[in-house]
C-alpha cells in the first residue's frame, strides 16, 4: 500500500464543496431562524432616523471580510465543537427574545449564531480573523424602546442646558424650563428629534471604523472612538444654541426651517470632520507622517491553524445546521402564536365620581398619544371631599408590550416638562384590599415656587411593581409561561399648596389610593 505524502494529505483534508455548501445553508437558516428580530431591525432602520445608518453596517462588515479573504483562506483550521454550545446559546436568546418580543435578544443572538457557525466550520484561527467584522454588526442593532426613551430625555436636557449656554454667550436673555428654551418672543422646545441620538448612533459606528483604519497606538484609537460621544453632544447643543440666536435676530419663522435643515447630514458631516481633525492632530503630535498612509486599511496576517483532522468537519457543521433548522421551525410556530389578552372594562366607563370625589376628565394631544403607543388611558382631576383640593389620576394601559412599546417612566418624563425632581425614593404603603404593603415610587418635584407630590407604580398582570427593571424581568417570564404582556402605569399627582406641608399631600394621595384601588381591578386585569 502506498504512503500519502504530508502535502497530499493536507490537500485531501481541506474542506470541499460539501463543507462550503453546508456553511452557506447554515447561514441561510440562521437568517430564517432569527428573521423576526431582523425584520424588526429593518423596520426601525426604515422608520427611525437615528438608525438609518444600519443599512451600511452589514455592507461594511462584508467589505472587511472581503479585504481579509486571502488571510481567511490561509487561516481555515479544524472545526471546533465549541461552536455548538455557542449556537445553543444563540437559540436560547432566540427563545427568550421571540416569546417576550425583546428583539435586542434576537438580534444579538443572530450575531452569536454567526460566531458559532464560524467555530464549527473553521475553528478558532478562522474566528480570530472574522470576529471583528462580525462584532461590527452590533452597531446596526437598535436600542430597546425604553432605553431609547431614557437616553433621549437625558440628551434633550443636556443639549438644552448647553444650548442655553451658547445663547447667553451672545448676551441674549433666555430662560430654560426643562427642555423648553424661552426666548421671550419665542419658545424653542428641544424634542426627541433634537436629542442628538440621530447623530450619536451613526457617529459611534463611524468612530469605530476610523479607529480600525487608523494606524496608531491602541490608546489613541480608543480615545478617537470614545470622543464621538462628547462631539455629538457639543455639536447638537451648538446647533440648538445657534437656532436660538438666529431666532432672536431674525424672528421665530427661522426656527422650523433651520432645525430641519441642520438636524440631518450637515451636523453629521461636521461631526465627521471634527473626528478627522482629531486624527490629524494625533498624527501631527506623534511625529508626523502622511495622513493617508497612517489612515488606511490595516494589514491582516493569516493565523496558522492548529493541527487537526479536517476529514470529519462535515459532522459539526451538520450538527449546527440541524439545530438551526429546528430553530427556524420553532420561530415559525412562535410568530403565529396569538397572545392572551384578558377581558377588561375600558376607561371610558371609569366612574366620574368615586365616594364623593368628583372629577373632570381631560385628554392627551394626538401626537403625544401616538408617541406613547398606549391602547387605553384615563387622565382626570379628582377633587377631595375633605379639602376641596385635587389629585390628578393618569393610568396608561397597554394590551401588549411584545413589540417593545411599554409605559414611559415618569422619572424620565418629568424633567422634560420643566420640573426638577428634588426628592425620590421607593416606599411601601398599606392599601385597602391589598394583602401586603404596596411598593410605589414617591417623588417631590418643583418648578419655580410650585411643588407637587407624585406617586406612581406599574400594575403588571396583577403585580404592583415600583422598579422598572424588575418589571421587565416579569414581562419576560409572563410572556413565556402565561403568553401575556399586558400592563399599565398608574400615576397620581397632587400640588403641595402654599398653606400646607408635604405630609398633607401624602394624606390626600393615601386617601385617594384607598378610594380608587378596589375599582381599578376591572380595568387592569390581574
């Protein structure tokens, strides 16, 4: 019997057409299995300006892989069964994400599945060269709506303060109330579109790409990437401030046109120019050099694969493919599942008078109602029969939170209305009809000389919850085991009048909670 030389043996052991076919089919089934989250991601790219850059991210990742093609071919190593538990982890993320509609789990799970497929096909040596292009896909994943909302409010307030600082540099009298800039003759409201998120997300992606291309020490590249955050905030605040200055000199008619003009590519290109200037400064003060020589594609060297037998590489890839086929079938069944929605009374029938507390109802503006995404709500002032002073009741009900729409935390929204939270804590109070003390969030808010006391909690499928993150945990659990994600926010607000103390407002809210608590059950199913 003849002996096969080492070179011939290595040639025989290289993956053939079957292996590459299984790799391609695995990638297709991964796309199919995670299609629910990926379609949601695509929808947000289409409908939210801050994520419109997402279309470019996969193309840039493919470009990175294409640039490394020769090194990838030389780094193809033995398959690793470690890839299978990685794909199992991705499947678990898919399960939780699909059942709870927390799509960021599905979208991140897709990236984890790609890592697992690479390990099953080409081992650790191949993964080390593909990891960066794969992880770059993270910049295309939208933030969950509740985190988006929190970040938007925070950036609105920061941009408002810095914008007012810019306006005052021109000796223009201006007053800031929350996110409303009062110029006297014109009030400029810093809304979601002015938060700066539409620049922050694409600029961080660009900053990562610039750091990747920049041939410099690691610490310089880290600084370049992290600097995208202050650059975005400062440029957005400068835009708001300059609009205020121009409105002061040329009238309020300038505001809308300028805000729309400067909220797009003009500001983003200015941010990108500052980023490039930062690179130029690093080059200049690090000994000089040609900009285009130090700012170019890095040379990627192949990673020699470890020794191993590639003849059986079809087995781990096939195992991963089998699991992805099962995951795809699971996804099809889950997306067809109809969520349980319990019967309830609508708030249109909520009593207008309760135990001597008469009320006057009011309504949200259409644009606010659409932005909140709620299914039913009540907004009314109930007047106390003892003191003739009122308590504002607001309850927002969501029949389903599977699509990421959920109650907005008052802790986030209150500052946007010009109120300052001077005191915040979580307390427990005894409520009629409740077997245990009820946890609530208690806040004292102030604007000028006006003070108000706010109580709020989340009523989620029979649970009274004060912590937003615990609420999310129960949402995931109940979506899996109960097939329900309905829930609501209950908020009570009363003024602290000049002739009374905080304790008087506490008593008023406590009495009102005991009055309405037995009646909310028909409207907020347990």
